[in-house]
C-alpha cells in the first residue's frame, strides 16, 4: 500500500484480495510505505471479509508492517488510515 503525504487524515485505496489455500486459515502480512519508500508507522489497518462483512483491525509497527493471523480463506478488502496521509486510488 502506498500513501501520499498530505495534511489531514486519509484513507488508503480499498484493495480486494483473494486468499486461496489448501488450509482453512491463512496469514496476511504487508508493509505500508509512502511514495518515497518510507514505512508508515501507527497506521490503522482494517481487513474485512467481503462475504461475511466480519472486520479485523490492527496497527502498523514502527517499520510499517502489519499482520493478521488465522484469517479464514476468502475475499477480503484492506483499508489503511494514517494521519497526514492521503490515499492514492488506483486508475
């Protein structure tokens, strides 16, 4: 996920991902970076199952990393919120 620096609270683009596995659960690992490649710490990350609307939340660490454990296989939307960053929407 890439966020552009701005002056207010921003939302990252909604990205739909599909997790496929031969297991019932998986793990979602990612790093949030700004356009210059600098990690975005303390961003709020929401992972929402598109079929059940169940949402999980976490925050990025000091290196911009986040992790969701025991995620049921399915289609998900990821939304990142970070103070002083504005979303860059695809296309």
